[in-house]
C-alpha cells in the first residue's frame, strides 16, 4: 500500500516538471510509460538536460520557434504619396467638365471635404475652363483614388463609368511632373498661356490658407510648381506671342467672320458678357483689329470703367445686366466669359430677341451659352471652348521647340522636389 502511494507521488512530481502537466495529456504520458514497461519512479528523476528539454517542449513535444508578433514586424509606416486625379480638354468634353467644375470660392471647402474620406491626408483643388484637377496625399494610392472617384460621381451626378472614361490618374513622380507642366502652360489648350500660372498660384494660396486642406507635402509641391512656372516664363520664350484662350477666341472670329457674317473684323460690333480678366484679354486682342465697337455687359459699371481707362483708343461702351439681350441682339459677335454656373443665353431667349445673323463664342466652363440649342436657330452660329482646338493646332506645332526647352528646366525642378520628398 505504501509503495503504491510512493509511486503515485513520484509520478505526480515528474509530471510537474513538464508544461504538458497543465493538460489532460500529462496523465496519458505517465500511462504510456507504464504500459511500455517503464517504471514511473524512473521518470520522476530526470537529468538536468531532460528537465531543460521538458521545460522547452510544447504539448506536442516539438520545440516552438521564436515568432515575432505581426504588429512588431510591420512597424514601419507606409510612405505618403502624391496622387493626381483629373480631367482636361484632352480627355473630356465641355459638358463633362462643366459638371465637375468648382468655383474658385469653393476650392477650399471642396478640398476639406476630400480629407474627410478615409486615408486622404491632404487635398487641393484646381478648376479652370479647360481642366479640373484634384491633388491628394495618401498612403494607399488605389484606395485613395477609388474614394475620390466615388466622391466625384456622387457630387457631380456623372455615373462611375462615364467618369472613369474621362478621368486620368497619375501618382508619385508622374503627378509631380504633370503639376510642373500645368503651371508652365505646357499642358494648356494654348501652349504657353499665362492665365494657368495665376490659377495655380491661387490654388496654392487657397489650399495652404487656414481654411485649406494642404499639408506639408502639397504645400511644397504647389510652391514648386508655381516657382517652376515663373522660371519657364522668364528663362524661355514660351510666353511670347500673347497666347491665351481669349486670343484664340478672337482668332476664331477673325477666321470665321467673313463666312458666318459676310463681314470683316473692322465692321463688327462686339459684345462681351462679363468684365473679368478674360474680358480684359479679349479687349486687348480685339483692339489691334480695329473693331467698330465693344460693349461690355456687367452687373456694375466699376470694372467696365477700368477697361475704358486701360484702352482709351477702343470704343468701349457699358451695358448693365438688364440690357444684356438687347445688346446681344444688336451685336454681330458676342463673347461670353462670366462666372455663371448655368447658360444665360439659351435657344428660347435668343429666338425671342435675335433677328439678324450673329456669332456667339463661349469661353466659359460651365458654359454660359447653350450652344447646342442655339445652333438650331438659323441666324445663330455658336461656338464653345472646345471649338478653339482647331485654331490653336498651328500654334502648338510652332512652339514645340520652346516646349522642349521648358521641359529641360522642369526636370531640374522635379529632381529638387523628389530629393526633398525622399529626405
């Protein structure tokens, strides 16, 4: 009886040396030893080596390798990347561009809305008559791009398939390179036009303001783009020649007025809807062509009076907004360049007021003129900003050498940003 108790005590002591004693498998090990002719008493006195072996074995009697937890292995944060999602006169028609267009006063709030999406750390919006671009900083390029496209579809009402057909996406160095070319006027409808540099500067100012959504990366990128644009314009001849959307619009009229109106430029009465920068450029390019008169339609007289002082030799007249349709009806050519978000000249109001043959040239996005409806009227020849492409094609061919010179400078600017971003 005593010997049986002693055997049980020694067996219990032996089991206690092994971690497997915490499980039912510890008992089966003792029984297995006994059934194979070994005395449990012998198993109760392991050598030092045997004790070490048992202490380091698992229940399955196999040593477990040292495994670093997954979180400890992936402690390095993901690298933040610049991503550009946008469309332009090269990828989308004006009817798509106008649906995504954002007025300048809303650029900051549009950027803020994007940073509320998961994974979007920074954002900036650039929206002009010929392009709509969103710059973001994210640590997941694919997820960030998908979220932005879904956001744009919901905001604009353009279905995802149509949107994907019109959008382009660039990331990392490609996005940086594109921003430099845009600011320099190399990606513009009219190569070398200067207005885009002013617009890129406003993008920088708005997005880096307290209400903006640019952080360290986009602040540096946009500042680099503006500096690059200034450098290209000062160190190459890309800006010479007075090229702009407004100059192309005037050239369009110059080429077509004889066919459309049976009149030369110096016989034309011109109307301009709006009195902003584009209107000023229109007057600047119309004045050397000695048009008969230029009537500027605006809500208030202030800016029109400034134009009259700037161009004293031009016959500039003022018409207030209630006189708009009367002015359009009395003019041979009407240029539209207001900030209106919907057409202000439609088939209905033109049919009611316009009797003689006229030309209508819309250089706004969103469009100020319903050119599709207007062209259904026999007395109307309406053009939108996309019709300027044929006019500027020759200009682009002549300026390719200047583009190559400009890109040499931009490579240096790109390298500088890349070195900063990797540091």
